[in-house]
C-alpha cells in the first residue's frame, strides 16, 4: 500500500511541475513570436502601398504575357488548319464555298 500512496503523490507533483514548466515555456515562446510578428507588421505597414503597386504591376504583366501566348496559339492553330487543308487536297476557304455551291 505504501507504493500506491507514493505513486499518487509523485503523480500530482509531476503534473504540477510539468504544468509550471509548460506555462513558463509557452509564455516565453509567445512573447518571442509576438515580437517577431510586430516587427514584420511594422515593415508591412510601411511598405503596404508599395506592395499593392508591385502586385498590380505583376498582375498586369501576367495578363499581357497571357494575351501574347493566346495570340501565338491562335496563329499556330490557323497555320495547322491551313496545312491540313492543303494535305487533304482542299483549302478550308474553298471547302465552305463548294458546299454552298453544291447546295444550290
């Protein structure tokens, strides 16, 4: 029975010491995190307008790049369409005209 009483007392003492160490460690880590985030926040606050300007410039550049790529893809599609039409022996422009003439 003496082992049980010693276990209970040790368990309670360990829980108390562990809780105290955890609370101290948590407090120290939270303070460090808050100091770092406050330093980052002040940097962000100062350059917030500049970041917005850079972001809008980046978006505009991406939009222009996408428009160029779409134009290149459209040109390539037209070129392939013309090549396939000449391989099959009929031109895409004349193909539509012939079908209209045959219908009349």
